[in-house]
């Protein structure tokens, strides 16, 4: 946010100097020196007038003091007024209001200070925005396993289902998923520094994606009987289809991050599908060794081309009039933003592509050649 503004500015040089090394023509030292010189000139001029006109010295002294005080007051006001404004802006920043800025209309040390305060406010505003996005991302990701686990446990407590091994395995899987998501909190906090680690490895695509789709079906079935405000779908009428070619296809990436990508794309596609619609997850080999191309297609109303550039923005929930099928609440607009974040970590690409029907999102993962370490 502040990078463009900061780059557009010239870095100030040492105090009292222009960025190109020359002395500032309007520095505070220059103004104070000019004040002394003008005061001396006024006093000298009035003294000479007094000698030629034989005016009493006391009148000359009074006039000199008044003139000097007026000039001093003018210079002092030009120095203290911006300081008062900077103080007010600093107080607003200390209270959490990062929207106020200091006017930068001076070419002296106070102008440098105003620029520094504005840059600081830009950085603090950007960090506050990133912090809020971090909380929103983590909350969005934690809701799914928590809601699924709660649904399973409530069914067991109410006697709807038995605590058989299969049911307990579902609960255990959600608990493990929750634990892994909590561990990503530290990784997410490192986004600003670009040091988010990727635990990349080679894995078989078919069994991996099959597990992701099976988990999505189980979570939707477990949650179908309860109201959820999490933004995750509760639909069981949409069929998930997996298409991997060749069947022995392998990829090299971070499975946990790719799980975030596929799960959020499926969740978004299901919510926008018509009743008894079909969502297809397609995987193909990419151009590089162990690279992967993923497609997620639905049969919903699609995304207008004018909205393609905004699809992956945070909190963007689309511009379709009735985008969501039965049993879906529209979500928080974070799923696709999280998917883009995970793909970017791999150095890959994600975007909306042309489709005859519905929405088609393509993910390209670079494999061994470009995955960051």
C-alpha cells in the first residue's frame, strides 16, 4: 500500500539538504538567519532615519521592537503551525486512526518530518490492514473443521449416529485438519517478510485429490443438518467428479497448501452450482517435470468477464444476482483469496478461464523447477 507512494518520493538527504546534495534554500536555519539579518537591518535603518530626522531614540527603539516582534511572530507561526498539525496527526495514529496525513507543502526540515510521518502512517495502515486480513483468513479456515467436528459429535451425542470406527475416523480427521490449520498461523504471520516455508514433496495426484473430494463430501453431509454461518456449503445434492490423466500422474508441491487451494475452489464451485449440478476437478501434467495443471469447473451462472480481475480479491462475493444454490449462504469472500495466496507461494498461477457453461478456474503449479524453497 505504501510502497508505491514511498517509491514515488525522493529520499531526503541529511538535515537541511536537498536530496541532490545542495543546501536547502528554505531550511529552518536559513529562515532563522534571515530573521536575524532583517531585524538588524530594520534597527539600523531606523537608527539612520532617526539621525537624519533628529527623532528621539526611544521612538526608534519602540518601532524597532514592534517590527522585530511582528517578523518574529510571523516566522514562529510558520514553524509552530505544522508542528501542531503533526502533533494532531500523531495523536490520531496513537488512537488507531491511520487515515489522517500531514500536508506536505514545505521545502524545509519540517517538510521532511511531515513526509516521514506520512510514510510511517502508510506503513502502520498497511500493517493494520494485513493484521485484519490475517485474522479473517485464519477464522475462515478454522470454521470448516470446527463445524464438521461439532456436527459429528452432536450426532453421536443425540444418538443419530453410532460412535463406530468410521465416524470416529471422520472426527479424528477433522481434528487433525484443525491442528494443521492452527500450525499455519505462524506461517501466515510471516507473509510480510516472505519467509513462509513450503513443505514440498512428490505425491500421487489421484489418491490425493480423491481424498480431498471425499473429505469435502463427508464434511458437507455432516454439516447438512445444522445451520452454519461459516460461509461453507452444506449441500449434498451436487456431484463431485474427479478426472486425472494419466492415472499415475504425480506432482511436486506442498500437499497442505494445495489442499487449501482445492478445498476452497470446490467449496466456491458447489455454492454456485444449480440443484443437482456437477463440479469437476480435472488434473493434467504440466510442461515442466512434476508440474501440475488443475481445473475446477461448475455448472453455475459463471462469472462476468468484467469481474474476472476481482475474483480473487478478499471479501469479494461476486456480482451475480442469485449466485448460490440451496443450502449455501454466500460466504465471506475469502476462499478464493486464500487459494490465490497458496498458489502464489508455489510460484504458480491461478485465474478464471473461458468456459461454455459455469465457471472454470485453472491452477498451474510449476513443479520442481520454480517451487520456492
